[in-house]
């Protein structure tokens, strides 16, 4: 594995920036992706940057609603068949 910009995890910010702005050629991109497997700091930087760009892809807090037994019972009637189109 060729890690020109990373020696003992002294990472090159320029490569990180180029990766995020999609400026790396395929070979450097693959090298950087291999680097992400070993470098938690760079992985977190990439994760947080992409999460900030696309927050709709990441789950927000779950919304829970309390439903009474009576409300559940109205949907749980024996013998009724529901058709789904």
C-alpha cells in the first residue's frame, strides 16, 4: 500500500480536502480510501463533512407516540381483510 501523505498517521490535510472536493484521480482516491481504514481521525473528518453536506441521509432522533389499547383495538378486529394495492 502506497501512503505518500501518511507516515505514522501524520496525515496530509490537502489530500483530505481534495478527496472531499472530488479532485483526486482514481489512484490517489483509492490510496486515500485505504488510508481511511487505518486512520480514525481522517475517517471521522470525512464522515462529519459528508454528514454536514447531506443531513437528510442520517437518522434523526426517533419519534415515538403513545397509543392507547383502545386505539390499537380498532385496528385489530378479527375477520376483517384489508386489501393493499
